[in-house]
């Protein structure tokens, strides 16, 4: 039945672009079908826009069925959890070039995905001398706090400038969008020789992570390592990988897709089988 569903979507002009992750009860209520977790190309949006809603299909039963299917990938866990399996849960940009190309935070909504992501990030640092975990404003707070809790270490927030009411040290940097900014950290948490694991959600150009490392080192601390869901092979990303121990979640065979800012889950799944 799944091929027939896929054919129906193509006929309707709403081609699925992601891979199979679960199953749901059919519209007739008889049996369950393996379903793809898909985004749809909407005839009411630009050719490159993707919308994660079946509302344009018209049939209420089918709409309900497909909506449940898209939500089901946040509840089901595959029997064989291949490396980076949870990366398929990330959501594509549907709002245009002012936003990042991908929203990784959707995977945090899946309890096993979030757990496996954190475990994968800390695996290279198990048994290492880490005194403190620092998360970078703002999405690095989520992964950083989870990693700190798992490692039973303290957590330090590295903030965008202007949010801390205590004495701080500031560092200028240029983010992935090319904008010049300032970040800051409190001065009463890092001392000489303190081993700090730096965590952010994503490293694209490397400017933000490099500035965080400078804040640690300017206070005499040492960067024990850096961790993010993906550290891209940009010039800045490669420089960071050469400077520090690092960890990310992306299997080697998938890196060309991430470097090109294109996630083809079907090909990624075939490559992991």
C-alpha cells in the first residue's frame, strides 16, 4: 500500500521528500501501513518552498491520516538505530533565506532521538578531564545543559551581550550570517586550568564557537573539546577541528549533504544500511 500512497502524492503534485519512519492506521480503519515522514511541495508556494502539512489534499480522512503519520515519527523509534538515525527528524527551512537552512531542534521532541544525540556527542569525551560544560546562546543551552547533566558537571551559559547583570568578559565575533556581534561570559566561573567543554547546536562558519573558545582561554581556562550536532567542513569548521578535540553527530558519508546544505534522507538511509 505504501507505493500506492506515494503515487497518490505525486499525482496530487505533493511529492514526498523524506524517508519511511513509521506506520499509521489507514483511512478505512483496516490495518496499518508503513508511512513516509514527508514534507510536501505546495502548489500555493514557490517551487523551492516546503510545507509540512497535508491540508491541501482536501479529503478530511486522508488529511487526518497523513497528519498523524507526520507526527508519528516523533513517537516511534526504529528497531535498528543506525548512527545518526535521528538526523532525519530535523525540519527544513520553509521561511526563506533570512533563516538557517535547517531546524535541528525538532529532534529534541523525540525522547530517544534527544538521548542518542547527547550520548553520541559525549562519547569521545567519556573519561576525559572535564570540569565544566559551557553552552553558547541560545540553542547551545539545550544540548549543553543536557550534556552537563549526563556528565554530572556544572553548566555555564555563554550569552549574547547585554543579558548578564554581573561582571563579564566580552568577545567580538562574526556569526554564520556575516553579522558582527558580541558575546560575553561571567568572570567568576572560569579560572586557570579549568577544562571546559564547549557546546553549540551547529557550527557553520566557526566564528561563534571560536569566540567562545577565546573567552575561555582569555581567563586561563582550557578548551577540553567542542561539540555540536554538525561541525561543517567550512574553513572555520576545519580550523576548529585542527585546534581542538571535537565531536558531532553526522556520519562521514552524510557530510557532503550537510556541507552543501541539502539533506536527502532517502540517500542517507541507503548509505547506512
